C-alpha cells in the first residue's frame, strides 16, 4: 500500500448529505462527493492487511485493495480499468449496494471501515467525466444469437458480458424503459435514472439490442424465442410479492410496495404514464409500511416526499442489537440495527409486531389491529427464534395507506416459466446448475429469478456467471473454438 500508516493518520469521512429539511423537497440524489484530496486519503486507509476479506465479502470479488491504492497514488484511469474487470456497473453498486465489503473490511474489526463504496463511485464518475469510458464493440462476431429476458442488473450484466464475447444479444423488457428495478423500483433519490440511461446507451453503442414493451410469455410465446435464438437467459426477477391474507385485506388503501414505488418513478424524471385509476399517493395519508428491509425503507422515503401526514414502519422480527452478537462475528454481514437515510427523514419504527386484521369504513382502510410478539431462545438446529403473541398487548393504529414490503416468494410462474416448462426448486425459484442452465438445454437463468430476492451486486454476479455458462454452451460449436 502507498501509505502503510494511512488507517492511523486519517479518520473515515463519508459523503456529505443535504439536510433532511432540504432533501425531502425534491427527488434527486442528495449526497455530495468528497474532494479528490479527501478521497485519496480515504484510499490510504486501506491497510496492508495480508488477507483482504473485503474481496470475499463482495459477491463479485472486486479487487478492492488494488483500486484503493491506485486512487491514493492518483492513478485513476488504472483504477477504473481494475474496477471494470469484475464489475460491469460500479455506478449502480457505488450508489445502492449496502456494501457487504465494508462489513468484511479488516479495519472494521475495531475501527470504522474503509469507505469502499464511496471510493468505487468516485472512480467511475471520474472516469465518465474524463471520457475514459467509451463504447468498445467487439472486434468480431461469433454468429450466435442470445435472448436475455429482463433488463434488470442481472440481465444487463449478462448481456454486457455476452456482447463482449462477440455474441449478438437482444434484451427483452416488458416495460417501456430498460433497467428493471434499477429504473422502476429504486427511488430517484437513491439512483437517478440518467445514471442507468447513460450505461444502457453505452451498451447499445457497443451492439446490444434492446426491445422494450415486449412481455415475453404474454406478448410473445417464450417457445418462439427458443426456436429463434441459440440460447435464452431468464432474468425476470422475483416479482411474486408476499401477501398478507388477513381479514380486511380487500379494503381500499392496501397495496404492495412494488405497486406504489414504480408509480413515483414513472411520475418523476421518466415522465411515463400512470393510470389514474391505479394511482396511489401518500399525500395527506397516515402511512404504515409492513417490512423492515430496503424496500420498506424506500417506501418511507417516498411517502415523506409525497407529503404523508405520518409514516410508521413495522417489522415482524425482534429489534436487532446495536452491536454484533457473539454468534454474528466479523467478517460476516453484521446483523445490527441500521438507520437508512429515509429513516432519518422521519419515521416511527417498531419491532416484533404482528398485524392481525384491518378494519375500515365504506370499503376504505382506517385501522390496523396488531399484537406484540416475544421471542424465545434461538433454536440451534434452525437458527430461528420461536415467537408467540404477548397476552394483552393488542393495539390499534390509524392507517389509511398500508404498504406491504414483506419480501417476495420467487418469480411469477404464469406465462414465461409455464411456457418453457423449466424445473422449479423447493424455494419456488427457477432451478439451475452451476453454469446457470435450467432443466431445458440452452435455457439459462440469473438473478432473483433463480437466487430469490437479493442485492443488485448479487444480480450482477449472477448475470456474469450465466454469461460464462452460455458462452461455454455455445462453444460446443467447433467453429467458435479458440
């Protein structure tokens, strides 16, 4: 490392954020990058630790110490080259990844971790500004055609890798815009959509073909594509949202988070149509979000910006500890209490809450009826803590907008999956082998569709692995042997 004592000389400096009062008035990103000098100092905090556990914590195996050191040495162009070797889209992960690498940073054993995520996004934005990221179409084509169904991070990563190999790739997207959850799921204040559009434009210039507004399995029979292409990759995500089948579920005012969030993205910079009959806005509403994950947090930030009267977030599980517990040691992901930027903006959070029923007037939601839970010792066999209702702890909450952010049950089976008749695993996801090929030869899968609901960085990893599997499958043609 360039400065072996950097971790002792410099404190962790995070990006600056706009004040809550200012940022809730708009939908743009609200973090401000650090000056170059300070980013270089943050790079100097990366230790000569011998075994860089950050790389094992990163699902795509980013060579993190290398580009931290290159930034410190002011060798930014080499840094983006090193970063792109493992990560197709550092401008996405540098904004929305929860940074498991930082949880695994050796420095984080007893000090604040290196600001890996901030250094990453600083590198890629510097590279765009300097013009170092340019279209690089493959020098020759293989003559093989691949269809990628779904344009989220898994589909984009897979398409990007296959295109680099010289295969002709067509990406099918059911919505009007490319990007999947990057574009229509993650709020603008976390990821502005021009960031996605910039990368998609670059991929198009490199030869990737995008077909939007085509819902494979509905508009086009999936078997037709199988006959038309040499390989197909299913990257449709895990869109079967977990529901809440309790009394009152039919009341007006109860919606899935992924009904609510995409609408706001459509209204924003994308300027896309939202059906007035389906429109859901939190303005003037008493909002309750069920589910304590990232999707729930996004609902909180969106509701506050829309002008909700109040926002509450309930989680079924017990409140996490402030610090790692004995059975959650470094370098594993720290299961601790976290406060997102959306929580900072105003939200009453509560844990160990079970919603028993909903009630309303004239067909509209008015109240939630809940009970508190207590948790027993963790079962060594399952790792789970048994829960039971606390007698006499029943309570009611006024609510006229309930957003369900309780996770997903896997991919939607009707249409695409039914038509291809691919095998499903025990968890309800598309079953795949180590090369990401399904039970049908020539049909591959990647991302949440096979992994289950997960992170953007895992989706990129899955897409890259699937692309390599497709490439090996196509190499069976002797004309492609190198």
